[in-house]
C-alpha cells in the first residue's frame, strides 16, 4: 500500500492534529476525502472559528500534500493524502 509507505516516513514534529477548512473529495487512489464537520466523528472549531473535521497529519509530502488519517462516525479510519491548503495544523 503506497499510502502506508508514505505515512511511515514521519518527519520530526509529526504526527500533528489539523482542522479541515474546506471539503476535499478524493479523485485519485491514495487521496483522502475530508469534509467540514458533516461526516466525521470529531468536530471542533479551528482557530478562525470555522468548524471542521479534525484529522491526524502523519507527514508532509512534497508538492503541497499531507499524509493523514480521519475516523468516520462508524469508527472506521481512512488514510490518504490531502492538500495542505485545505487544512490548518493545530497547536497542542
């Protein structure tokens, strides 16, 4: 699985939590569909007051992508890449 291989290449400072700012629909294999608080279990306001899903960012990938995981309401985790511009890393 290419996604798992990407996730195993963690850089210093990862994993991190991130709030989803914009809906992103996966179009290619390995991409991760994320939504603004409608389909996933954990929904909290981000720093700008926008409500969005919280994902776990496992690594940053060249070309403006993060490799991340998200858990749906059924408790099923999905993993894949999501554009960096669609999420906001959270300070812990």
